[in-house]
C-alpha cells in the first residue's frame, strides 16, 4: 500500500518540477500561438448537431488553455465568441477548473446578445455553471433557460412555457445563430425562452 502512495508523490513532484518557470536569463519564450480560427461551420446558417458537437470540442479543447484570466486561453475564447457575431464591450471570459465555472463580464448591446454569449460559454463540455456578470446597454425582460431532455421538441417546450405549441418559432428565433433548424435540438442543450 505504501508503494503506490510513494510512487504517486514522486510523480506529483516530477510534474510540478516540469511546470517551474525558467530563470530570467533563459531563452525568451516564443510568441503565443494565434487564436484558433473559428471552424468554417461555426454557427453558420446550416449548423447541425454534428457541427455543434465540433464547436463544443473546440471550446473545450486544450487549445483554449483553461481560459484563465489574462491568459492566451481567455483571449482565444473571446475571439471565438466574436467569431459567432456576438460582441460586447470589454468582453472578458474566465474559467475556474476547480468548480467548472465560467464567468463572463462586459456590456452587451442588448439582453438577447448577453444571453447568447452566456449560452456560447455554457453549452461546452466541462462547464457546469456560467456566472453571467454582463450588463446591457438596452435593458429588456430576461429570458428563462430550459435544458432539453430526450423526447423534447420546440413545440412541446413552447406548449409548456407559453401554453401554445405553435409559438415554437419564438424559441427558435431567440436561439439563433446557435440553432439553424427548429427540429435540431439535443438532450442537454440549454435554450433561451423569451418572456411571453
């Protein structure tokens, strides 16, 4: 029983030594790599479940370096959100790996953009919670959020939230550009439900 514990401690010590900074006289580090380009299918009009899965993999990938404040990962995440044609003044996105929480700050032009940016941050593998600390230039009533379960359709969600299944297009329009087809939703996806 002692051997695995000692081996684990030795491995931990070796890994920590690898992460130590080099002295100031060391060769300068190369410039940080450019932000990954948004995939050609990034929230385009023809997005589908497979494309969305690829987008989730992109944001959850090691390329985004943990999305910590002041890191290249944060810059890459902000650039990715902007590539979705979502923008906010002073947009800052941080990620706390210990709690799997994303915090997003800035001033969005309107309530819908604020909520879509939060969805962009939250519909990502490994993110359990989004602290949306953004404010808006033009206030409007806040939407509620709904997590899709197996067997859901936008009509069913519309009937539950508005009492009318024919208002599904309100939900569809509120979730563009993340949705391109009202029939392409998947379990676990979080949707904006605008006020009635």
